[in-house]
C-alpha cells in the first residue's frame, strides 16, 4: 500500500476503503478458517472423557486416525507394534511391571474403547492464541540449536543448554534418556520452557527432526502445566511438521495415553524393517511412530542427537526473560536442585549403549548452563542443566 501512495491521493483513498472492507471480511474469513481447522482436528468421537485437569479427551476410532488426513498416507496400514526391537529394549510389560506404566489423570473418569486413540480436544481459544491459523501448532522457523564454536547473535530468541553427539554417516537409529520433570516459571504466555530429545538428520538449513519431551507453553496449551509433547519437521520448521497431533504425521496407537500430558521419559527408536521411528514412554509403553516416508534425511538413520533444555526469550522491556529452564537452578547446584537427564543412550548397529562422547552447547552460560557428570553404573551417562534466566549476570 505504501508504494502505491506515490500514485496519487485517489489511489490512496481507494486503498483505505479497501482495507476497511477487507478488515471486516478478514474477521469472517479467520472465523471460517478456525472453524475448518477445529473440524479437521476434532474428529468424531466414540466417547468423550472430561479430565479433572480440565482437558476433554475424545476417543477417536482408528479408521478416523489423523494420519489419513495426509495425502501421503491415505492408504497407510497402521502398525501397532515395531516389527523388531533393538537389543536392550523391553518388548512387553510383565504383571509385576504394570505398576510402572504411566497413567493419565483423565483415566480416572474412563478409558477409550478398543480400536480407538485418545486425542485432547482443541478449543477455539487455543487457536486464537496462535500467531496465525496457518502457523497454529508450529514452531518458529530457524529455531533448531546450532552448536557451533562461533558466538550466537545477540538478538536470538531461542536459548539452549544441551549436550550433543554426532554421526556424519547417519548411523544413529534411536536415543533415550530419563528426564526429571519440573514446573518452571514462564514470564509471558508466548514464551516456553522445555526439556527434550532431538533426533536429527541432514544439514542446515533443511534438517529433519523428531522431538519429544515436556514443556510449559501457556500460549499453546492454555495453562502453565508441564505437558508431554512431540514434534516433527521435514524442512527445519519451514512448512512441514507440528506439535503433538496438530497435523498428520505421528501415528498414535496407544489408547491409554493422550499426547499432550506431563510425562518424564521418552525413547525414539528406528524400525529397520519399515524405517519408521517409534516412540516409547518409560520402559514399556509404545505410543506410536513417525513413518519414514515423512522424511528425506531420516530414512536410514540420524546424524545428530541432542538432549537438554530450551527456552524462548522475547526480551520484554529490553531485558532478558526471567523464564526458568528446568528447575530454575544452575547446573552446578547439582542433585535435588538442578534439573537432570540420566541414562542417556543411543541405538547404533542394533544395540543401545551410552554415547561415547558428549559435546556441551550453551547459548548464554550466565543465564542457563550445563555440566556433564562422570559415567555412573546406576545413572549411566548424565548431565545437569538449567538456570533462572534474568539475574545480576544475565540482563
């Protein structure tokens, strides 16, 4: 519009009128877009369950699985279990192990029938909080960690305290860790604080990732609870991928577990027969998988694994955010104070094993940091991470 203002006052007046009319039409169009998205996300339910924490769980029949909304998977045959297991995986839960299965609060009020999966109902207010209807459920582009020796730009929004391991040949076929869960303070609704595993393939700027962990993200979830989440992208967050089941990609198969709840442990692993990437929670719960055909750089294995914390810093009032990472305590404060990842393992050549070397990466050690621990027989490969954000040294 500004460029056309030079053509004369008449053109300028017409454009103003057009903007005013378009503004009213925009509201109607946006409402229609939201209604269409809600209809797509909230599938017909065999049963709906009201959780004590306020969520509504819709039990959706497998024939209406969100994966079928993706044109690539219209005729997809859903796989209920991995076709093979890496050495070190427990295949089944025994009777004595059932007590360690993760149960959600909503299951107090009922369970989903057989041949269905639980999906947390999306509300209109969830979408209204997004930057746009099109970007709902998606991360900002260029928000993957860049563990390079060069200093990051001062205007970066995403900050990290992570450890990494690399295999340029793309030989990693899985990763796991035990992660303790906290409820970190998040300064504004649009900021988040998370702890997760990144499984990555390819090179900048078109890497594929699958991700899983816990996060506090008020703008997306509508509350400040630490919730279990997953994410995937096949083009470094540009046009593909999303959180949880907000777009067709992850094939959820567990009728006792709703993606979007606070959970402590998650283990992605590659299926050599199908190439699918499976997600396991704890030691016995298979949640589902990302089909290999979603990706171009993760078809045969991953080249990088990252473990650790991430926050967003929007610098309100030109100051560093006070959003906590993890427990809000620095890594050097140690056990019972700092957050931790322990029992880190990678899957390589059909075996799960601790990574031989871990490289730490921190965006700003005055705000958040990470400390690797010596290998321990019970804790395995482990590290502490986190921090308070804004403080005397972080402004």
